[in-house]
C-alpha cells in the first residue's frame, strides 16, 4: 500500500466548511503550487531567485552595513575573504625617527599595514626593522620587513623593495583570518604624507592605546569592518559589488524578458493567427535574424553606442524577441483551429479579442516557462559581453560580467573576485533554469509528477 | 398561412480552393428559414451542410474557402454585402451557433459564467466580470502571498478569503451575471448561481452542451444554428437537449437550423427538411410529407436503411445505399448520385438534373419516386 492510497477520508458535516475546502482545493493557483512544491529543485531555484531579487533590492543597504560604498576604492587591494583592512595609526615624523620611543609606545612584534601610493605592489604588513630604521638610506620608505599579502613567511632579509616583484614570491593563503592590523600614515620632515592613509575613518593613536594604558594586542585594534568576500584589484569590496551587480543583471534580465515577451507575443500572435502572408513575412524576418551572428553585432554596436544600461536592454530586446515570437506563433497556429476560437467568432468576437482574450491565456503556460528559462540566457549574454569588455562601462556601473573582466588580469594569483562573480552568474542561471523546469512541470497537465 | 421568412439563402456557392483542386462544398443551395420554425439539414459527412450554415455566418475559413456567388438575405439584407464589423454584430446577437463538440467548444481557462456573459458584454453592453476587476487583482495578490508556508500569514489568508467572497458577491450583482444565471436556469442547470463560477472541466458533456446553448441563446437570437449539436452526446442526454431546444424555441420564438446526419433527430424536431448530397440540395420540403413519401432515391435510401421496430422482422439484410460518397475533387458527370442510385438511367449519367418543384416539394431527380411509380 502506497502513501497515496492510505490517505484519510474526512467526513464534512458543516456545509460551510465544505465550501471553504472545495474553494481552496480546486483553485488553479493552489493546485499549481501543490504540484510545484513537489519539485525539490524548483523550490531551490525559487528560493535562490528570490534571494537574488532581495539582494538586488537591498543593494544600497550593503553600502551602509559594510561601510564600503559601491564606488569606494581602498588601498586594500586583492584582499582575500574575511580579511580586515589595516587600522590607521598616525605616527608623527619625530616618533618615526625615534624607533625606541616608537617601540615603547606601540610594543614590539607589532604588525603594521604598509601601503605605498606610488607603488601599489608595496602593500602588505610588517614589523619594524630596527636595522633599517636607523639606516638613513631607507628611512623614508623601507622601514619595515614587509610581508607581501598572502605569503606565509616574512621576507626576512633587508630588502630594497624597488627590486622586488611580489608575484615571484611564494604565495599561500593561510592568512585569511588576519585580524586588525595597524596601517601607518607616515609623514616626512616637512609634514607631507609619504605613506598613505586608508579611505575610511579609523581610530587614531588614542584608540590604539587602551584605557588602562596597556599595550594593545592585535585583536583589540580597530573596528574596521571585515571584507567578507575580500576586495578586488581596485580595492572595491566584492560583497557590495556583487549586490550592486545583481541589481544590474536582474534589471537587464527582467526588463529584456518582459520586453521580448511583449514584442514576441504580439508579433507571434499576429503571425500565427493571420497565417498566410503575415506569417511568411515574420518567419522570414526571424530566420534572417537567426542567421546573423549576434556577438560581433553586439560588440560593434556597443562600441559605437557606448555601453549604457538602456542601450544594452534595447539591443538584447531587438535581437531577442525572435524565440518568443516563434513559440507564440506555433501555439497560435494550433490553437486558432480549436473549437472555442470558432465559438468565439460565432458570438461576434473580433480577431483581436479572440487572439488576446481567448487564445493568449491558453498559450500562456509555455510562454511563462520560456520567459523564466530565458532569464539565464540573457544574464549569460550580458556577462559574456561585459567580460569581453563590450558591455556596460565597468568603471561607472558594477556588473558581474564587468567584475569578471576586471579580475581577469590576476585570476591566477587572486582568484576570489572572479570566483565570486562567476558563482553569482552560475547560481542565478541555475536558479532560473530550475524555476523554469518546475513551472513547466507544474503547469503542464499532461505531465503527472 | 405562410410565416415570415427571416433567412433567405439564394443560389449559394461556396468553393474551397486547395492545392489539389477546387472543391465545390456548397453548390447552388437555396433555403428559407421561417420565423419560429425548424429547418433540418440532413446529409452524409462532407455533403456541405455545415459549410452552408458557416457561409451564412460568414465563418468560412478564407483562404482556402470562398463564397463564390449567391445571396444570403437576412430580413432582406444581403449578409454577403455588409462590412465585417456589422456582420460581427449580427453574429451571436441575431444569428448564433452551437457547435458539435461540447468538450472543446468552451474555453478551458474561463469560468462558464464569464463565457456566457461575454456575448452579453459584446452585444448588449452588459458589464460582467470586469466590474470586480480591482477586487479580483487584489484578491489574487493576497492569495498568492497567503500561499507562502508561514503561519504568521494567517490574517493574509483570511483577507484573501474575504476578498474572494466580496468578489463573488460583486459578480453576482452585475446585470450580466444575473442574466447569465437566468440563462443557465433556462437550459436546465440546477444551482445556476454556483455553477456560474465553474470551469468547463468541472462539468459533464451534457452540461457543457447546455452551457453552449445558453451562450448561443444569451442575446435572444432570431436564428439558432445547431451544428450537430447532439452528435457527441449519449442518447438520453441527446433527448434532453432536443427537448430543451424545443422548449426554448417555444419560449423565445426563434428559428432553428438543425444540421445533423441523424434522421430521428430531424424527424422529431423539424418543420422543413433539406436533404443534401455532394454540396447540393437533392430534396427539400415539408418534414411530414418528406418522411412519408420520399421522392428522391437518396432520401428513400436513407429512410429505408433505418431498422424499424414497428415493421415485421425480415430475414434479409438491412437495405443500404451502395457505394461511397464521391471524391469531391472528381465528382461524377450528370447527377452526382447516379453511381449509387438504383433508378439511374442513361440520362442521369449525362445531364445534371434540375431542382424541380413537385407538389410543393423541391426534388433534384430525373426519375423521382412518385405515388404510382413506386
């Protein structure tokens, strides 16, 4: 005996209760939902898609929560996930030149962020090197044993960083959970800043010293927010950018899907319902558009028109309505022969009324499924266009494809910007496909799940 | 006393231009429909009886079909000459049609009440479901929200239920729905108010056919064309539907054009009968006398191939009409029926007979069966 057979039969005494039950059980949407719910992957897809939409909607909140606005470019570049940026410690030039005083004040063995504006490769943290500190040759810049970001071992020897290319050093990513490190803002003799400050407001020296006057440990330092997913090559926070990228990707995908559906349905309905000349004309146009390789066209057009959001939506719509039109046309060709279409004509309904009131709701099932499934395709196209550098301008607008494009240069060394943006594209496309599959199974009465 | 002629079809020709050749589906057909009377149109499949009536409604698929010539006078106005939008106003309002397949003739996505009300909305401007549109969309929003599996959404579900009730009240209060409920009662559906919001799949075949009739009847048409309206139903339901149509005919005084290949149905319902063969009328006259004394061999054959309970049983085979319906692309020369006719002569093979009037009946035959000749 299967589970279904053992279903209990409830006897309903109260007629009102019966009415409520029947209206609940036989409503179209509740039946749809109950069938949809059985499809586990579809539920996963629905949840993921909803999360993406919520992410896109609350993207501005991420600016506030993380403290790193979308356009913020820090000096903490290519930081791995869960890393905190350095904490600023302002050290006056006098103190700097007096390492003993400096050491007594901040403690020995303390690590500091070391950044240099002129040479971005000189980013890392290090300890004071007493040898070089006293060497006037290195006094201005190279006072630290620098540990390049991500490497396991300190560079022990006294180094002249001009000669170092960090890429050559061994790299490991054991330091994912780096605590708060001090960042030094250095002044030279005339009070100019040599080594540069981080972009956010950070505790000054008074905060570094605890209230009890004890030497602060690493953990006590700095409330600087964590870069949960790290930073990319420009110092943007990746998490924040992903949220903003979701916005753009979903705006493009949803508006293109709606626009192509609108155009495709209208043209496909006209072609399928009228048949003959109109049908032949539209089908030839569609075949013509299918035969044009679209990627070069996108590239050339976006090069000339400039990559703006509206332009991208426009171009995807202009080239993307063909699939929907063809599908609608096929359904209308078979549906217009249905008896209820004839019956509608016999009660004096106009062709437009028959098309859009009688036939369209009947062909809406495959249209909805097709729309859901095409979301993934549009996101892929948009991303690949951006990845090739022909999409929306990555400097002004954050997109997932644009992030991939930027991460392309250092994908072997710092893979996380590429990984996370790629993962977002992957998840969204997968979610839209799961959702489409689930909708198809739930909406198609012939498929008994 | 001759009743008023509502519909006068004169020399109608409807041809289908297919890639294989021209099919004369309707060839020189002239019929009259009188006020409050029933005209039965009988014939084998493909004899053009449906196409004649579709031509009257101007519902011929064009292309490949085309009404080549003839006149269709409805109250003296030629329906073939009037513009399309005027024709659209006549369809459903003055001439309406019931189709053969009750299972597929109703749109599966609309409630039956909406479908009946559509005709009223189109022709009489009675507003139906659209009045409750705002309530409907909000109700849908709350219903969807309430489907989320959270217990704290219980008030949302309650709200959705209330809106649904409000919507049903709103709907029932509109004139279109009241008239629709009245129509459903007329066609013998019990609990009409509740049935209005049923979808077609919730109804049986007989009920759907009743809904179809209600749809056709909604604007009190002068002519109701029933295109094999009872063919798909079982005999009990068939009898009920025919009885219903008779009752409605008496109540509203409309004329019925009954297209069927079931002679029993015609015998029960019709005042006049037109027998068609290969696109042409072969015999046309008063029902009683036609059944009593068929003059065309084809009619004779049809009537004699029905087994009768009131006649003594014979051991021989049941008489049939030999042969098959002629290929429409390649019709025989002369009388179209002569290859199957037991009275065929050389003249029949060469010259097409004309439609002659004998004793008030039109017969297309050279050797018609008369009282003495039989």
